[in-house]
C-alpha cells in the first residue's frame, strides 16, 4: 500500500500479510479496464503507467442501507445496464468527525479539521462499495487480499490514501480489495423496536442482530467469491485481513455463528486487534 507522510498503521504488517499468500496462476486475456460482474459490467482505470496496476473503485456490493433497509442485513445490489464507471472511490459511510475521518468530499482536505470544530458529520448512508487493484499484467488465478480498515468502528474509509492497494497488489502479485462498512450507531445498534416482528414480519435473525458492520463485511466477501475471478483473482485463495477495529471485525467474521462466513475466505491475518467471547475468563456474564 502507498507510503504517505501520515502516522503508519499498516507498515511492516503488510509484509507479513504478503508472506501468507500463495503464488499466482497463469495468464489470460482480460480487458484491462472493462470486466463483467454478476450485476453488470464495470469500467475501471488502466493505471499501469503510474502505479503498475489496473483498478476499479466504488463498485457497489450491496444496496444502500437506508430507509426500509436501515438497521438491517445488507441486500445484494440491483443489476445495472451498460458499463458502470468505477474510476473513483464511493462515498464514505456516515461517521463521527475525527482526525482519521474523510472530509466532506471524501478527500482528506481542510474540511477534516473544520468538522472537528463544527461537529459536522461526513459520509452518506449509500456507502457500501468496494475497490479492487491488480497488477497490470494478464496473470490469472492470483491470490486475493481483502483488507478492512480500522477507526474504532466509529470512523474509517476505504478511500483513505493509507489504504491504497496499488503497492501491495504489485508487491504480493495479488488482487487487493478494500471495502466500506457501516459505522457507529448505523453499524452496531440493537434495540427491541428493531426486533418487533409484529411490526415487520420479514425480519430475519441477521436483521435483528445489531451486527450490521460485520454483516457488511460478509456481504463484501460474498461479492468477492462471486466476482473476483473476473479480475484475475482466485476465489479459493482469499486472505481476510484488517487493522485495529478492522482486525476485530475480521475476527468477528471468522467466529460468526451459523457458518455465515463459511467458505468466503481461507486465511486470516488480523493486524493489531483482538477479540473476547462470552466464555473468556473474566468476561462479565
């Protein structure tokens, strides 16, 4: 991932992640920019001259979790017609204004500091998108790295320059994916009013769980399984990794009940994050 003059949070851990990956596969003849997904075509960017990669940014992996879908499990995106332009990051999810939050135009500009003073909340509810980088070659069967950002589960954004996947895609000769997930009260909220099946008889166990951020990550992994081969990735060689709160969340995905994430990833590399379960010694009962 790109090295920039900000406090490092991945650093040497990226090398550890890369070591966990298998070797790439053979070659193919995919178009550098246009790829098929289960929902329609996406058109990305041939960035081979600058970063040595092809990339696709802002690919929706779920419908907007707003209105009737707010505080519910993510729903797969609707199909689109024509080529969807995926050349820039999608919006960040709504979050508390903090130093690591994006600014008002999803960039890390002066509005980051302004929001700390004014309390303005950046982001949008229609935020469930992911980004893909791959080496600018015709190689196929590449290992896949899915990275989940940190931010105490109240801030964070896959478009943070620190999480740019180009350098890692080249270093590891891999397909690198980063994904947004819901934050704060929209990502982790459980209340009896949201579990009233007399009001909404369509509610599922996942809808009532309150673990919407974790379910967003599971949905992103489903998208990867169904589509990453179109980007030259091997869906049977997926490493799920994350940093800080992202590490906690990927551990939550790995331990989610009901085999929710079964078969969606094959290696786990949590970076600077842990997890406790109800049976852990000293855990309040």
